[in-house]
């Protein structure tokens, strides 16, 4: 698996001005996006995805990974500044972060969020680099039946773990399967499910699908909220931000070291949660926060202490690297952001699969380098501009919504120059908005949409090999049976983790808190 | 006792509506000839689409009977038709903007679209709306041009330096 020539080639791909330039832009924009309530990493990556088409592979990855890492940290800025998490990942940061802010220690809290995010992120990236290649080697031994079960395992986990309601998560996953069947039959290339519409015969393109579901739907939600409410909170926020910008002392080394236990909890749990498809960084943050609170009751986490910020922020950022493990090792994205990074790789002609380590090792190694170096950029940008990003929370939504909507429209068109892509993005925007209203999670639909072709082709291949014998095709090898058993155990374990998160009494607040202004939602 | 409108808003009601729509769609699929057409590996063309619809139906039926059937999604509870129609109007206006923009040009149509969009969302200062619309258009045009993506020049074709 270790290929020195590929590593040299990866260095050549990575050490260019263009990569560093786009990575810096990604982090700067990502922290900004994270700091603006209503925008998320998914929105930002979806908007930027069409533009990566014109770039080389390494700068494209630099931009997207920079955006992803930056936005996960950026969410903490508005969470600490005015108890409005910029992203749902940062909701757990509100509890202690906002209380620290009120005590006049806002700067300290933001710096703790930054350092714990970067520390846990770097450690979890190293885990990714160590775990993904051996897993891909194992996956290379899989036949069609095993690959089929692997995809079913991903469906089960993603469907049952995303969102608050099991049935709704599974509806979302099934909807993804349904949408993926629109287009042509993969074996015979005969059109199916096109309803006589010629421009659907190529299937639903991924970019307009993502832009609609994440950028347009999010902006529709904000736009409709604006049409419903006229409440003005900007003045209150402005005074808070002014206070934050003036607020005194920064974080000391002693304070940082004091939180080692919470960061370790965040790193371990976040890495594990990130590796499991469907759970995501919000669960990573809440789980770490809940466990840290139970492990060290004497530290009074929840009452405005740095340890609470460290646990939550380490927990969410530690999911960033490991969420790429299933993508790189099996070709199965573990989260929305991983699905989009996978789509960017596909646009570049490097489809994620276990064979990626054999076919494009230089891209994988360059990706690893970007994962690590983006943390340095995140640290630099956060350290220098962190407090000033809080001002972005004051950006009027009346300007933000039209701007993002216009960029989403242009982005869906720019990708292929096909006007119907814009129409599809708008339709998926409405659909995404309605899914939000019904509380149907959007992660399963995206991931299942992306992996359904893999499931279908592997099932059909397995049946061709077994000459139509279903039992032989599906349960013909010990590895297949092992995967079915693993599916049951992992789903059970993950459901237990989710239950533990509910017991901590915080999950229900996740989405609620992201919508609230001016008051903390903590216990 | 819940009123019929409230009943339709809870998970049970949603599951019921979804199930009805999906049963109708399943019947439509079963009646479509292409669904039963066999391809060379023995599968019918409609096997996977029908499987997806059946899965959707099963999980929608679960919504009707599961322990959380009486719960109502927060956003659905607060759902109001008028703002939602405003959202639909945004989508329709964006499509119209896009169609006209392809002919007239990005630099001409975008400020107009943004101006009305910003005003529609509640910023009632025309001058501020106009300045913001123009600035946003120029910044986005510059950014796209810088990364090598040409936006529709429309009637300004040949006049623009980029």
C-alpha cells in the first residue's frame, strides 16, 4: 500500500501556490459562513462545488476541505457571541460559551473553541490517515455481494441515525434511492422513470440536487422566516459584539492544558462518531459534552467554564477527518460534507472507491496533506480574525438570502450550461424546504442518492455470478454473513449512543437552539 | 380531541397523506408498460424504482402507527400559507430571472432581480437596496470572471472587456 512515488507525486500536487491560495480562501470563507446563523458547511460546499470543476484536483480539495473545517469552527463564534450557533454543530458550545461571554470572557471562550477544535481535528486527521488505507485494503477483497451488504449497512445506519425520528430518516433514505433510479437502467442503458422528459434520461445531476437541497432550501427557510417575522434584534446583537471586541484577556497556555481531558474525550468520541455514517458532528459535540460533564462533575461544566467549550468543540471538529474514512475506504460517504467532497472527486474523474488507493494514490496522499495543513490555516485565521467574524452575525438576512439564491442559480447553471439544471435546483430547493418543515432529515437522502447506483450494480453483478440464485448471491460467503452481523451490531450500538445522547437531554435542543436569538438554550 | 386540520399536521396525518400519494403512484407504476419490461440480466426495468416506492410506503405506514405518531413537527405547527406562497413566488421569480438573464445578460438583470428581492424581504430603503444590488452583482461577476467562468453577457456581448 505504501507507494513512495505516489507520495512524491502528491507533494508535487500539494506544494503549489494555487493549493495554498484556495485553502486559505476556503478557511476564510468557511469561518465566515459558520459564523453566520442560517448558513452551514453544506450550504457553502454546495455553492462552491460547481466552481471546483474548473480547478485542478488539489486546489479543489483545498478549497472544499478549508471550507468544511473553517465552518465547523466558525459556528462557535456566533454561539459564544450571542447564543445563536452559526451551525447546529456548535449548539453544544452555547451552554458554556455564552455564559463565559456574559462574564466578560468572550475572547477566552472563542480562543478555547479554536484551540480545542484545531487540536482534536489534527489528531483525528492522523487517525484518518492511519485507518483509511488498511480498511481500503480489506475492502479490495470484497466481491459484489459484500459490497452490496456494505451499502445496505450504510443505508441502515444513515437512515436510522439521522434526525430525531427513525421512520423519517428511513423515508429520507428511501427517497434518495427513488431519485437515484431516475435516468437509465445501468445494465441495459434503457431510460426508466423519466416520465417522458428527455432531459431526465441522464439521471438527476448531483450538483443541482445538492445546491437545491442545501443552498436554496436553507435560503428559502430564511426568506420565509423573514416574510413571517419583522422582529429586529440587530441592535441588541451589535452591543454584544462591541463588548466582545473589547473584552480583555485571551486564553493562557495553562488554561488550555487544563482542558486536556475534555479535549481527549472530544477527540475520541468525535473520531468514532465521525467514522459511523449518519451521526455527524452535531452528535459528536453533544456526546462529548455530555460525557465530559459526567466524567468531571467537579468542573461544573454547563455553568460557564472553558472545559465545556473544549469538550463540545473538540467533539465536533474531531468528526471532520474520520467522516472521510468510509468514503476513501469503501466509496461510501459518511456525511453530507463527505458526499460533496466525493462528488468533487468524481467531477475530477477520481471516483471514490477502495480502488482509489491503487488508481489515484497521489490524490489520496494530497488529500491527507490538505487535511493536516488546513488545520494550520484554520488556526491562523481563527487566531487573527476570530473575534471580528462575530460581526458577520449582524449581516442582514435581507441581503444574504438574495445573494446566496442568486449564486445558487448561477452555480447550478455554470456547472454544465444546462438551463434545466437550474429548474431542478429550484424544485429540489422547494422539496428541501418542505422536508425541513416535516422534520425529514436531509443527510440520508443525499448519501443514499449517491450510493444507490453502487448498491444496484453490485446486487445485479452478484446475481449474475450466482446465476440468479438469491440466497447464494447474498449469503454465499462468510464475509457477507459477517457483514450482516456487523450491520446488526453496529446499528444497535449506534442507536444506543443516540439514546445516551437523548438521556443527556440535549438532542432536542440542537435544532431549536440554532433558531433562537439572544438567549442560551442550555440546561 | 384534535381538529381534523391538526390531525393532518401530526406525524400520523403526514404518514396517511404520504401513504395515499404513494399508493396512487405505485398503481401508476404498475400500469406503466415500461415497468414490466425485462432487461438482459433478468430484472425488470421497474424493479428498483418500485422497490424504492414500496420502501417509502412501508416507512410512511410506520409513521401512522409508531409511538411518536401524535407529535407535530415544530415548523409544521407554525406553518402558514401566506409566507409559504411568498417562498413559492421567490422560486418562480428566480426561474423568470434566470430565463430573462440568459438573453438580456447577467449584469443588467441581476441588479434588478436583487433590488426587488431585497425589497420583498423587508428592507424598505430603495437607495440602500439599489446600492446593495449593484455592489453584489459587480462582486459576484468579478469573482466568477476571476475563476474563469463566463456569465451570460446578453446584449452587452462585445461591449464588456471580459
